């Protein structure tokens, strides 16, 4: 006891300072985890598929975030040398997408590439504004590039006459099936999936959270929707490409399925559970449902002859 008291007195007298070194770096917890923001997304949207209704961001897995509206998906993938955004929603959605990106703590200026799914106003209408905000290079397919550059729907689009025009977009790069978009530690693979539109793309990438890596597929809509006069059965080459696209999604490595319309892959229900979206059969089940829809559409066309 005497020795302890002596040391304490000596320390006070000589103002001894014991070096503790640098404090440990505090690792900020990822924002918008699916466990909390999944149910928040579902309750905020409350069953609405409104293209322009704001929805909170959700961390899907690791560096992949959902940042779109209740009715339209937009996906942010964060990398060590910049970020990638897939789809820009409607023209009105651009601001809410940017707000979600900023709410997550990221900067619009760090988005280097904006990729597209299919060339309809509800998925690409906001890209021109998002491109101005970020300075990003827009990447799309060659058929879609013509539509994006003009802002005018293609006359061979099955939904021609139903889909709206949108602000023209400066396309910086076109990709084909199997092409890769690389940025630092990010690599996304393009899958040409014509059907819903001629220039539709789906995308696949791997996101890692520590040692937990998941293959994520952003599969295009691939629904057989058209105006009143278009018949898929009258376009055999296009129909064959449509079926090949669905088969491609079914055969793709896929642990987490995302879609341009959240409801198309039951994302609202899945998000409401507040659990990881892991489902190794998700793409196969989606493809089966798409095949059923296409077959039903063709049966109706045959019956109406």
C-alpha cells in the first residue's frame, strides 16, 4: 500500500503522462440496414407502387443499396474508386434518388457510371438530370442508345404509343451481352435481355460484406406487355430472343434478385421481413413466372385470330 501511494504521489508531482497511443478507428455502422430500413420501406410505401412516391434507402447487401421510389427501383453500388447507379426512375424521381444517395452519406459527384435496364421513361426519365448532378458516363445497349439519345420511344417497341418521351440523355458507352463495366473494385456484367424492349439489359455483380459475398442480379422486367395492336406471335425472331432472355436469367448465377419494378419480384414483401434477401432460386422462380405470363399472352393472341 505504501509503494502504491508513493507512486501515485510521484506521478502527481512530476505530472507523469502514460502514452496510450492512437485511439482505435471507429468503424461507422452501415446506414439503412435491411433489418430496420426494409420494414421502414414497406411501411412507408404501404403497398403503393407509385412511380414518384419517395421511399427510404435500404442496404440490400454490403455495398449495394436500393435508392429509388416505391414503384421504381434504382440501385447504388459503392466502390473504392467511385460508385455505379443503375436506373434513374422518372424525371421527377431524380431528386429523390439524389436525396437517398446523400442520406446514405455518399456524394452524387462520386457516381462514375449510370447504367440502364430498359429504355422506358419510368426507368430512364431521370437520368439526364442525374447525369448533370454527377457528371457520370451513361452506359446502355446499342438499341437503347438511340432511344435515350432522342428521348423518343422506338416505333418497334411493343408499347409504342403508350410510353412517354423523356429528356434526352448523352450516352457515353454502349455494351453488349457479356460485356463488363469495371471501376476500381467493382465489376458488373451486362446481360442483353431483349423482350420488354429491344434494348433491355440485366446486370450481375458480386457484393462482399467482409467474407460474405453474394451474387446479385438486377433482372429486367421481361413482361409481355404491349399496346392494343402489337402481337408477339407476329414477330418470331423477337419472340425467340424474348424466350432466350428469360432462359438467360434462369441460368445466371443468382443469390439475390432485384428488379426494376420492386413488385415484379415481390420485393415489398421480402423487404418487410427485415431479413437478408438471399434466395438462390429467386432468378429461376422469376423466370418460370415470366415464361407462364408469356405463354398466357401467346395463347390469348392465338385465340383472338
